[in-house]
C-alpha cells in the first residue's frame, strides 16, 4: 500500500504537466499568447492554477515542439515562423514520408499494416459519401487521415526514419492534417478531400505492388496539397480561419 501511495504524486505531476502543455498550446494557437510575448512561469502558475514544476515541464515540452523559444536570461517567449520556415517543414515531411513509402514498397509492407490502412481509407470513404460535410465529418476525416499517415510511416519498419518524422510533424503546421482545416472551410472542401483520397489509394497500391519510385513520387506530390493550403491560409490571414495562423509571418517580396 505504501508503494502505491508514493507513486501517486509522480503520476499526478505528470498528469498536470500534460494538462498544462495542452492548455498553453491552445492559448498560443488561439492568440491569447501572441508571438514575441514572454511566457512567465509565475504568471502561468497563477492563470492555470497548477504548481510550478508541471508548468516548467510543460514549457520545456512546448519549446521542443517549436512553439516557444528559450530566452538568453531565462524564461520563454512565443515563437513566430516565417512562411518559408513552414513551407520547408512541410517539404521535409513530404521528403521523409516519400522515402518511407519507397522503403515500404521495396522491403514489403506487413499485411496487418496494409489491412489497417485499408480500414482508415474506408473510414474516409464513408465521410466523403456524404454530399455535405459537417464538423463531425471533418473530425472523422482528420482522425482517419492521421491514422493512415502514421501507418505509412510504420510500413517502412525504420526506427531511424520514424524518429525523424516524429520530430518533423511536431513542428507547427507540418503534420499531415496541419492545414486540413483550411480545406474544411473552403467551398471546394469535399472535392479537395476526394483528390487527397485518390492520392491515398494510389500510394497504397504502389506499396502493395512493390513500386518504390512511384510510391515515393506520389507521397511527395500529396504533400504539395499542404503547400497550397499554406498559401491559401496566408492569403486569408485576416479571416483567421486557421488556429495559429497569426504565428506565421508572410515572406517579404523578393527583389526583382
């Protein structure tokens, strides 16, 4: 009994750190903590009603995610990102996923993973069978899309590449669903989801047929949807349709 009692404080502290991390991330993406603002440990403790140790842990994790930057004399500030930085992160994610798709095709993907990928695509098909998409449909699409991309990474059976991909998708806006919300608010949302789903089917087919170069090229092309959504989000910055878009700085026009 004594051992259980001793372990509870640590469990509670970990839970508080996760709660603080989620709440702080939400505040940053919602603009409650704008770019450049110093995030004071004491102020956050008072605002969230959580003790300093979990808050400190949450701040370090958000720095690792890229949403905060450590200040020279201690503390953290909310980061901002140039449009090019976000674009480069998306490009890197597409490059890594493309390589992993090629390896999955060349090495042969596990049948269990292929079956789970089929199930994820079936879930997306069920969403797209509806003539109009509501918020619940959108959330179903995001979850199924996330599962599909995670399974693509697992098919390569490479802990090295998976570790690097995990790091990239933690960067703000670099995940496969990072800009899906832009599509969801577009009049052409369903059409764009159908295009993305066609990519999904072709990628899985290429992996099954052991067509490594084709699988890689298809994944790289698929990532370009996110690049287009980034450009659309930047054109509609005033609309603030995408949580966190205020963290992205437009690129300065290039000199002729």
